C-alpha cells in the first residue's frame, strides 16, 4: 500500500458534522452497515461523504447485541447469514451512491473472533471469495488471521490502532481494563511516532514488541478523536 493509511470507523453514533470532520482527515472509512449502529439513511449519507472527499470505502459489519463489543460469538451459520445480509446491503447502497467498495473490516467481537475461532475465519474468507474476491480485508497486525487470509488469496491490510492499548502478545487490551483506551493525544501520537521510527509498538507493562502494518485506526468514539486524527495526519504526511 505504500504510505501508512489513516482509517476511522464512521457512520456509527457520531453526529453528521463530526462524520464530515473526521472523513476529511482519513484515507479509508470503515462504514457501519447499519446493524451494530447507524441506519441505512446514515450509511447512504456517509458513503456520499466518502465519495465527495475521495476516501476509500470499507464495509464494517457487526453484531447487533451490545453494540458488537463483548457480545457472544455467533454460530457458523448465524455468522455467515449476517455477513451475507450486511455485505449485500452495503454493496447495493454503495452502488446506488456510485462508490466502489474496497475492503471489509469486521466490527468489535467479530474482528477478534476470526483471530480466535478458525471456523469463523474460514466462513468469513469463503464469503468474501464467493461474493467479491477483489475485496481486501483489514486484519489485526501481527495476528493469526492475516496469514490465513493471504494463503486464501485475499489481499490484507494489517491494521494498527492509535487509540488502543496492546498486550504483550500483540492483542488489543480488553476494554474495561486499565490502558485499554489511550485518551491523551500526545501519548497516542508519541507511541505511533516511536513505532514509525523503530518498528516497535509499546505495550502494557512498559515493554515493546515488533509490529508491521499498512493502516492505522482511530475510533470515532474515542476521546479527542478529531484532534488525534489531525495530529496523526501531520505525522504520517
């Protein structure tokens, strides 16, 4: 992909004005399919913003329960059904708006489920292959899912997180634990600058681990998301 691409989860709970402010700062928008948050109306308006700003568009399917975070894992059949429903709806609306869908990024529990449950990972990969093999997938940098996706012939963008803490094994610090969300802009930017210079990401406990990645996420509901994205935009160029 070349230069590090900033991405943000959009079309969720943020107001329309905030969506546009954030959209103007990113290279890729992970747009909610209207189930874990948002609606088809919000999906359409967010896609229109992405088109206006020339931002890459990705579908961001998730679970309805608990906003997709901390929810129970679905069965294989239920996972395949929700992927089919949400992705087909997303692609339809994107086509109506005149936007090409470039990738898929799973939301919340589903994002981590494909790292931990091989049977769900296989369902996701088969769904992409059968639906639109040209789609790329966002996957946790350094995780187990990225190599599986590559082995199946699907393009992968390994993803880093600017506003989330990491455990020593490269997983995101679980929400609710100390350090899970990095709220100070200077701390978040400093950590990414260190990673850009050294390839080492600081993790819980004051250590660091090697990570590589092509795209960097800021969540739209993070404290000071706009300020953080603006600072990172200046940093990555």
